[in-house]
C-alpha cells in the first residue's frame, strides 16, 4: 500500500461520529500491537530477532474516531490483519466496513471487490460477519513452549534420519523432497479436516519448498525423518521452520499404521532437545482446533493461545 496515501472513510449505520484511517509509524504502531493484540498479550507469537512484526506487503494504520486513536490495523491492497482496538473501544462492523472502504479507495486496492481478513479472533467474528465476511470452516490457535532436553528420542523399531537441504536453481530444497512430499500427500494432506483435502501433489511440493525457504541451520538440525528399521519405510516427518524469528513446527505427520505409539511425541521431543542445545528458547505450532496436534502438544506442555479463524472473506 502506498505510504503517501491518506485514507478516510465514512461510518456505516447512521452514526454522526466519523471513522478515519491514517498511516502509522511502524515502530510506534508495533508497540501498541504488542500490548493490545490478544496473542501477544497472552505471551503467544512473540517474534525474536526480527526488525518488524508485519508480514511482507502489509502496512500499519491507525483507526481514529473524532481525531482520537482508538485502534489500528495492518492493511494490504486486498487484506486486513492485526485489527485491534484500545479499551474501552471494541471492534464493530462499522469500523470493519470503514477499513474495507479505505482499502478499496487506495491505488493498491485497485477497486478490488474481494477482501480477506486473517487470524480473526472469536470476539471479532460476529462483527466481521455483520460486515459481510464469510468464515473459513476451521479454527486455529498458536501453541508454544520453552525448549528442553529429553533423554531419548527413539525405540528399537524406528530410527531417526536427519533432514538435509540442497541449493537448486538458487532455491533451497529438501534433499528428499519428492519422497517427503509423497508421504505428506498420502498421510497428511488428504485426511479430512487436517490439511487441504483437494490439494494436488504439486501443491504439496510447493508448500515443502516454502518450508525449506524458512529453514535455518538450527531448525534443519531440529527437523527429522523417522524410518521403520525393518522395512526401511518412511513412517514419520517433522519439519521445523523459522517464522517471524521463532522455530515453528511446519509439518508433523506419522503414517496411519504407526500411530498411537508415541512417534510424533518423540519427533517433537527431539526438536525441543536440539533447539535447546543450540540456544533457541522457544518452539511453537499453529494447530487446528480439535486436530490431534492440539492434544499432543498440550500433553507436551505447549501453552495454547486464543482461537482464531484463519481467514474470513468478503466477496464483491
């Protein structure tokens, strides 16, 4: 979004009070976000060693009423995220509609009719729906815990193998990309409600390449492949990436026939151990509500953050 844009939108719903959107200085805006964002207030999603909390393509803006700052949001040409208000003000559909109108009036918005909102918390869901947004079917939450060392990470029937990265055509790729991709395609992506049920194998490979781009030397060491020692079959995958300066579980899957044996627990424990040994203090995961990952990580001491809807969409 063009930083020179000055945005103003009229309120909806017949109130005489005006709502305006003004660009913000990123450093000051991010201090407000650290205080008023629900995940950060709960100690969830605290980036380490990063210059900015904003994803690429988003710019910070203040929400003002009668000239007074009452909140803020991060905006792009067709999306909203990190919408927060300062007490006693609350998010309502009029504010959301004002933000949507402001996006559509900008050069970056280009008159776009479809607007998406990311990571919408439960207490804002009704306001977004009243403004005309439709929610994605599943809810998620960030979960995190301090890293720690565990005594062992395997048993006689399985063996860990390190994940390796290679450079190909200027891109970082997993050495066993196709083997890992096929495993995830069969055992993770096409399970009902767990990933993209309609995803193609090409979609899985594309996601793996994105995962590889976010892997550092430390997170590669913490990642693992698990093999059956008798059949030599790949039976488990745990990929750790570095997102917003924090080690994050990107993929965690065990072959169906081997579930219930604690193998996923062992892979996460190995990740926690290797990260601890390398001086990285935190591991987190973006877990779908009700998915086995949520229960597994809770049993391993991960602190759950507030639930959110990953995406809500307003169609033109």
